C-alpha cells in the first residue's frame, strides 16, 4: 500500500468523518481517479511528436497513455474527424496514489517560484483541475528524449458532495494550495 493511501486511511478519512459529521465512514469523501491530459493543437499532425508526447505522459503516469482522436470535424480549428488531438491517461487506485505522492513530494517543489496551487480550480462538482506548464519537473523525464516541451492538465475527481469537502480532502492529503482565503 502506498504511503499516501496509508495516510488517507489512518488520518484523513477519520478527520473528514469528524469534521463533516458523517455517520458512515464509508461515505467520507475520497479521490476516485486522476486524469492527466495534453492537448496537442497543431502538433497533432506530426505522428512522431504525438507518440513522443504519449511516451512522456506514460513515463510520468506509470501507465500507458492513449492518443485521443477528434470526434467531429471543425473547420475553424483545421481539424477533421479521426485526427489525433491529444493524449490522456486515467489513473485509479495504487497508481493514482503513487502519482499524487510523486506530484506533491517531488514535482511541485521543483517548480520555480511555486507558491501553491490555485484554490479556484474546483468545478462545482467537487473535482479539481490545474495545469502544469512543462513536463521537465518529473524525475522520469530526460530532457534529451523529448522533442518539444508541453504542458498538461491534471484533473482530480473526488466523491465529495461539494467543493468545500473536496478542498478539505485535498488539503488534508497534502496538496499545496495558495495561502489565504478561497
């Protein structure tokens, strides 16, 4: 069992049950999944670059990433149905906790001038979204092996009933938020 998962079971879940007066501990908010995605934009036309992005995200996540294709043609974006438009990977259970632990303890402290994640990333359905500008902060990524630096969007999906519970869950787990009011 991962260190972060043990922390959730031993400290975070009992604290949430007590704080929100939850009668059944199984109903306490928990993290359901983490989705890492990269929008390719113009790079979608270059198959080698798309494969390089997919390989990089696979290294970071510890699980094979898939290349997503456009479902509809959009002339304004110069995209046809079936063209590659991005890369994504969905993490659950052990791999999810391992990635989150690596993100909190290794990757985010490497970001220059990092003051915390914004508190405004909640979507109203207790999910939290934030973006990273480049992939070089992760220890698995070797600079010589990447063709082009790219950012990524990370979505943390929780089972919380509202954003307040989701924020408290992520805060107790150790996600570094910006100091101050919400």
